[in-house]
C-alpha cells in the first residue's frame, strides 16, 4: 500500500518511458483515470483504457514516442504531496515551461488543466506538471 497513489502512477509512467516500454499498467482509481484522460487529450500519451482483471481494476496507459524513439514526455513531476498540499487561486496558477507544458489541477468542477481552470476562473490543488 502506497501513501501517495498519484506519485506511484507518475513514477510508473516515468520508469516505463526511460525503459522504452510501449505500455504501463497502473492500479485504477477515478482520479488516475481523469489524469490519464487529460494526458491523452493534451497529446502526451497515445491512449489508455480501464481493464478489469477479476476483482482488481487496472489502467493500461499506452505511451507515446516521437522520432528516433524519444519519449514525448520529457519530465513529469508531482507538485502537491500528502505532506505538503499546494493550492492556488485562479490568478496564481503557474505556467509550465512558458506555456509549453501543462499543470493538472483538481478543482470543484473536476480534474482539468491549469489553462482550462484559468479560463473558467477557478483555482484548485496542483497535482502534477508535465512537459
């Protein structure tokens, strides 16, 4: 049992990218599925699907590689941790790499990117940054 399942998911993705695996399996939750959905919408992964293997549910994340087998995701970091939560208002949402990367936030209206949250005028907890 991990104390931070989101960090576990991000670490599994980071390790699979460095080992050039085509896909990675992650224990499923609704929050992790939403993070995977945003990663797919923003073009950082090819696809994902929630699979049931008996009682356990897993998320199969299909990783995306560019030219000469280089990963599309160059860095993926956890921002808000269980020991140190990071909450921001609409005006305080940071830009990642000058707008080239994304923040993933949990807001009262669901999980969304920092850009979308800023447009809708809401803040929330910054889960991770991807670029």
